[in-house]
C-alpha cells in the first residue's frame, strides 16, 4: 500500500482535470462543499467525524513515481497532465465544522476552495473519510447517550476492514466511547486501549481454573475474567476463588444479558466480591444498551454495530461544486438542476441558533456569504458560529490534527450534545431535531 | 500509518500471549478456524474474498520499533513478551477455501495452525479482512447474477473508508464486476479502472456544450458523456451534436431509470446514434438492477450498496480455537459450551458433493480429519475438495497473492457459480441453497 493518498481517487477526477487543463477551465477558482442531503433514516442528528484525518491525508496527497508510472502506463491522462500531477499539492483553503460537531441536512460540513483542478481531485478522499467516520460517530453517539454514563469500549475491529477499524475506533472515541480494543488506534491517535482474554484462552488450558490462574498471574487480580466459556455460575465461582474478592471484573459474552447480569451480580455479592464489576459484550447496539439500563451492568463492549454505523455504514455525504468565480472575479453559485437530487448553490456560512436556555433551535445556513467565524456573528450571542478555518494555503491548523485534534473533537462533542434538545436522544425514528433554514 | 499489520490487533490477543508465555501454554500447537455460523439473513450462498490480501498481510505481520515502543510505553505486556513479539513472524500453516469459492454456514474457510501464541495473535487481522471483503463479494455476486451479462463497474469508493474502498474494488472484481473507479485498486491489484466526468465538470463550464466539447477534445468521441446536469433530452441532443453519432455512451445518474433509459434510447436512435450505449449509475443495488432487466441499459455503475455489502457490511465470520495437541501429540477438539453461540470443535476437512448434472448438492465438513486436498477425495469424483494449502511455514503460495491471485479468484468464482443450483440466484430471502453436513 502506498504511503500517499493520491490514488484513493476515482479515475474520473483525473480525466476531468485532464480535459479542463486542455481547455483552460481547470484554473477557474472553485468552491466545493461536502454536505448530507438528509440524515440516516429516522436519526435526529449527525456527528461530524473524520475531519482531522482528512486534513492529514490532504497534506500527504502527492503523486509519487509509482502513482505517475501507473497513470502513464494506463493512459489515464495526457503527458502534460502527468506533469501537472507531479507538481500537485493542495494549496487552497478549507473551512468547515469542527470535528465532533452535530450536523443536520444541508450543514456545509467541509468547504474546499481552490482552482477547479486542485479541488475536484480531492472529491473521493473527502467523501470516503467523512462518510465512514461520521457514520460510525453518529451511531456511537446514540449508544453513548443511552449508556447513561457507564463506560463503553469499542471492540469491533474484527467486523471492519483492518484499516477502517482504526478510523472507527477514533470516530467512536470522539463520539464519547471511553476506550478501544484496537492497538493501532492507541498508537496512532492516543486512544486508551483495553481487553484481556477470549474464549480461546480458556479452551487452550486444561481447565477454566488453570486459565484464570494464568491470567491473574500475568495481569493481577484487578483483571477482567471471561466467565462464560462453560457454565457461567461455575465460572464466576472459579473466578472469585482464583482472584479473590478483589477481582476487577467479569465479562459476559452470551446469553440473555439482563437475566444473566442480574444472576451474576447476586452471585458475586454472595461470594463477597461486591466491588467486582460486570462487563457485557454480546452483539450490543443502542437498543440492547438501552434495554440494559436497569440491569446491574458496569460497562459495555460494542463491536459490529458501532463499526458498521448501526444500519447506516455510510453517512450519505456528497461533494458538490457550489460556486465558481466568474471572469469579473465575483462568485457565481452553481447547482445541478435536472432532478430531485438538487443542491443549493452558492458559498455558504453557518450558525446555530441557541435560545435563552442554551438549547439549539435552528441550523442557519447563509447562502452567498463566504464561510467565516466569530466576527460575523459577534453581535448576536444567540448565534453560535459553526465554520472554522481548517486549512490555509494547504497547511492544516494544528489544533485539528493528530491525537490533540482527537481530544479536542471529543471535548467539543461533549459540549455540543449538552446543547441539543432532549428529543435528540430518543432512539425511535423521527425528524432532525432542529430544522435547517437557508437565508 | 505503519507499514506493518501487527497493530491491526485487539489488545487482548497480546495479553493472552503474555499470560500464556508465563505459564508455558503459549507453545501448545493449536488450530484456529474462521467460519460463518450463518449467512447474512436470507442469502443463499456466500463468496469468500480477502484470502489473498490476508496472506500478504500475514507475511508482513512484524512488530517493528514503533510498535514495540508503543506496547512498552502502554505496559500492554511484560518485557519478556516484548522480546518474543520482536522475533515474531508467523511460521505456521494455513489451509482454506480458495478465494472466490462459494461458502455456506460452517464451511471452514481459513484454518490456521501453529503454536497458540503465533496463531491467536492473527485473530483480528484474519476476521477484519475476511468479514469485510466477503461482505462485499457476497453482495457483488448477487448484482452480477441479475445483470445478465451486462457489465457492472464498482464506483463506491466515496461511500467507504478510503482504504476499505480499495479492498471493496478488489472483492467486487473477484465476484464478477468488470471494472472499478478506484485508481489504487488498479495500481495495486491490476483491476481495470473506468470513469469520465461528474456534474461538477459541466457546472464548471459556461454551458453544457462547452463541457462536452472539452471532454470530447481530451478523450475522443468514444467517451461517456453525463447528460443529466440540466435537462436530459437537451443533454442527449447536445452530446450527439458535439461528439457525433459515434459517441461512445451517455451516463444517466438520476430519475426513474427504466423510464428515462427508454426515452434516452429512443432519442439516441432518432438522432442516429444507434450504437451509443447507455450507462446508469443512480443508487443501484441488486433489486434495482433486476428491475432494469428489460430496460435498454448497456452497463451499470454501482456505489454504496456494493461497498457496504447491500445491508450486511460484515460477513459474520468468527475465529475459534477448535483443536489443540495434547501431551501425547494427538489432536483434541475443543469448543465453547455455555450457550447458543456454539462451535463444532475438531480439525476439519471439507468437500462439496456434486451430482451427475454437475450441480452442487451438499457441503460436507469432515470433523476430525485434518485439512487436505485432492488426495483425500480422489476416489470419488462426486466430491470436489474445498481446502487448499495457502501458506506453508509462513510463506504464502504464490498462486493466491498479488494481481495473479485476484485473476485466479475471479476465474474460480465464475466456475463455482456455474455449479450452484439455480435457486441460489433468487434475490428473495431463503435458506442456504445447499445444506451443510458434518461427518
């Protein structure tokens, strides 16, 4: 796999560049916008994720010898265009919503300004990152809101492509998960990692007791023992016998969880292990977590449902040319017109209207204004500006990238969730919790 | 992103290795098996994909300085275990189904044999690759079977994580797609790439006619012109005026496709462009493709639905310890026993029973036998052996990796599809088209 992001690109982007270089339109200053026409069916809000990853990938978007040689051999573009690609790096501007921000239909999440050629070429990359990461974050946020403060760990790496898994761990953490099983997510993004043992570890040993002894020997009694390989009741008894009443936690990965958790809690208490926690991890999604609210569960581990967006594995964002500069230097809004797949043309700015109780009431999208921040809305404290300057002349704002960007995004999401109307957190299907108004 | 695959791993795999090294059980020879307990709900067959990618990733699975430093800093394992990891490379055996093979519940798709420590550590990687790639291939195969020989291109990169997109293009191609829009999939795996222009290219220009002229200038009249940016009828007329009746194709990306395709075909014929093809690309899945069977459509482009497994973005495979060697050297089957999530323990071999009409009738899984190939079934030509030796002493069989492996997998899939009972290709929900029998 190449280190460059330049071929994570649909062929048509390069053929468009090729044709536009030939007729000179490639250099027209253009503004592309990534947005979602709608939220996943029935969801009340979305959570932006991927922005920090995207900025890093855009900075690394270069055509090296391997990439150019492939394009030459396949005759994807003319030789003159290969020379242009060899010199390519993005030198434009990117504005957008902070990572971790809530979003609604039409929210201008990422706005890319540059020549047509330099901005169109990023289409696939922008969408791949935002569509997947925001799908995970949107699902994860729902799980966090129904977990009622109990910690949740992301354990779905095995249910996602090996590299998606790293992005999923990152997006889930931004959305409020507390840890991940994925080690690369720990190394690359500074996310806390967790995990102790699988059923195979018990089956490897001659008895469950041997397995528990080995684990406690290596990891101490504060570890989490998996008690459901054979008989759960016997497993709990063995676990406490081996680790003592100071056993950190037991994990249950099967069975009817509310019933099993109640029985295990009672049994642990009988055995004196009153501080031993119970972690459950069997095919959980937001609905299963909600149904465990009154069960004596201390922590959740979530796999498949979070890394696959809980039914919506892509967030449905599109990347559209919304404006280009005319010959007089003025911006001209453009939009496809033929069908229901319409977009609102024009440069945009956005703010969220907040009422006196600090509750969000409306997503305001200002058509015709350029993107901007604090200044535009300083006069009105009921308007929270949503667009920040993410990249200037091809250089990412350091606040949004790397592990620090992840921490900032997670903190921002926590604040934003406080601001959403309470109906946002109902699991049932409904409309976006605030309307989007174009001005 | 690291070049090694070693941290695409759940933390518990390393803590299990740590504990098992401490009590000596790490060296017990073990056999892990990847299989699916069931097919995605209502599907009649699955298609194995990812095997070739997996073999390459296993060969590259090494802990370098960056990875070891992270594990040391995080105190994931003891120092002695770090030394063991520093020396790690997989030196064991892998057998399994050929990539492109059909599979059913319980089919032993990948079998990994080695010490417990060297085999358990691959758990997440094996599952990440097989679960995603097979999810895509299973969905893609259904689309191919209802396309009735019309070519299908994979165009879903923007709806999947940027690196998943490359794997998705590969899996779809193995399942019978003809091309991809993803350039990295072309470079890395030798898959034909395609694509011409988006709506933004038309909107960039002062008129649709200018845009078409620019594209034809750069790519010749054999190109595909996107005709639905404004009015489709006017778009078709402009396209033929600009490119001539030798225009290669028009693409339609919106509207009620059966109606629109019929109108466009009639219009093209009126204009004398009788050989100009029609490509459609708007939110297609297997059901939409099937409903276009009688429409005058020449080619399909499929995005979201194929890269997200058309409703099932993970194939549901698990990786279980099924046998380990006892102190007497004999294999002992093992399996979790507590709940409904049961597995069948023991080493396994597999063959498909084929009747006199060359139709598959039964998936036979031989429990207790080791995996093997031709020899075991040579005496009975009604049994097609399913397991091949994919990796020996840590080295992949060259026939299964790289672009050549992809071509072989695609060819194998085409043969296997011929062999499935015709009911396999019904889109409606049903049972697996052949039963799995354990012997």
